[in-house]
């Protein structure tokens, strides 16, 4: 929800403080803290040099209680900007609120960088990220093949790497990866056989917490689509500029990072259901795995709605709950393997 294009326009480098490391309880944080918030905080709080260094400021979208507490704990260490997001993104007053919040963010970035916002730099930054958008869409389209030339876990990993890489070098690397995948797909490989095509949705999956994608693929499933804020959604929707004025570009940024976002924070949130259904149909999905993180009430509360929606479409859904600990890997493997075997059995039934 934080416009990376805006940060880059100030000559700053946006990185995403999303941690996926299994960690012990952080000092000051409650025992049942959201694992994503706790791991992210550890990236800043570590004093042994193993975390992220050189961070000058932190911007935190205020979309849940854990994010609010995260901002509270980080603020004594670094300048912190709480970015408020309208709950109802389609309300008549929402666009004005988004632009007002973006204006406050601009003032914060000006103080941090000592720079003024330049129309030319903002336009150049938007165009740079549009190239990343185009490469991401090409990568996603590779998964439409009967037998994709790239694993779904690697697609998700490529998007995770964008959190910390320079956008230009990341886009160049992604283009090379897509070129190889498209070339392999044109060779006309054999049919995928009885490999269930899966959609993974729900809470974000962050490297190196990779047990869920690994288990799915080890069990013989193919992740052909995902609806995760740690996946292709990072760059999938470009910023659409009608007129390259500063006001129009800021309006386009504010709209893209809200209207195109399907975070369960928003209410009402038909967009998220529509996005899941659209992905399932486009990528010919045979089963859905809904990924819950412990202590993440936003995704827990929407799980039943998503399950009911796919039940009406006759697409089986497996609801799993986990955290960053490796201790439940065997338990997850048993459930996911059974789910994939059930999908295999369903495809063998005579009509």
C-alpha cells in the first residue's frame, strides 16, 4: 500500500520490511504476536549485524492492530510514518483522503531526504516501475501452460526477491527468467498428466518460510496461481497516468495502491473474492489452499467467505493454519498430501 514509485522519485531506495525468519520471542512483543510483525521487527532490532542495516526511515500502513503496534515499537529506533488507509476504498470521500495521506507522506519524505518532489523524477520513476509491471505480467502468463516451464514456488520467490533488490536490476533479471521460461514453453512439452493445478491464497508467504510451497510441490501439486500480497500482486497492476502533471500522477498512485489492492483490511471487499474467482477460472484451478498465519485475524475472518465461494464453484479448498516454526511441517505435509491425492482421485472419476 506504500507507493514505491514515490519513494524512488526522491532518490531513495524502497525495501519491504517483511520477514519470514523463524525467531524467538522479541523483547517487548507479546507471545502470540503476528509472526510477520515479529520477524519484520527483528530485521531492525538485531544488534549482531545480521539484520537490515542502513535503513533511514520506516513507513507503516495502518491496516491492522499488529501493524499499529509494529509502528509503535519501531518509532524509537527510526523515523516512522504511519500511513492511514481508508477502510472503504470506494466511498465518495476516499480519494480525497488518499490524496491527503499521500501529501503527508510527501512531506515526510522531503524531511528524510532533504529533496523536493520533482514532476520529472516522479514520471521517470513511474515509467521504471511500469517496466517491472510488464515483466511481472509475462511471468504470470507462463503459468497458463498445461505444463508450466517454471515452478510456482520459483515465481513466488522471484517476487519475494523484489522486496530488497534495486527495481532496475530486478526487472532485468526477471526478463531473462521469463525469456527462458517462454522459450521452454514453446518447445511443446508433454501434458502435465495428473498434476493438480492449485491456487494459493490467504496470508503472505515470505522467504525463507517456504515450507508450504515446498510441501505442495513435493506432494505433486502445481502452484499455477496465487493471491498473496507477497506474490505477483506487488507489481501486477501498473500506475495508469492520463496526463503527466504532478497532481494526476499522485492521483494515479493513490488509486493504484488502494483500488487495485485486495487486502482483507478493506470493507466491503468484493474485489478480493472476484480476484480469487478470476484467477481460478483463468488458470484452470482444480483446488485451492488457503494459507492462514496464527494471530492474523484479518485472514482468519475472511477464510469462511472464500471457502463458501469456492464451494459454490465446486472447487475444493483446504484451509491450513501455521506460523514460521518448522515444528508443524510434518502435520502440514499429511494434510496437504491427502488433499492433493483427493484432487487426483477426482480427476480420475468417469463422467
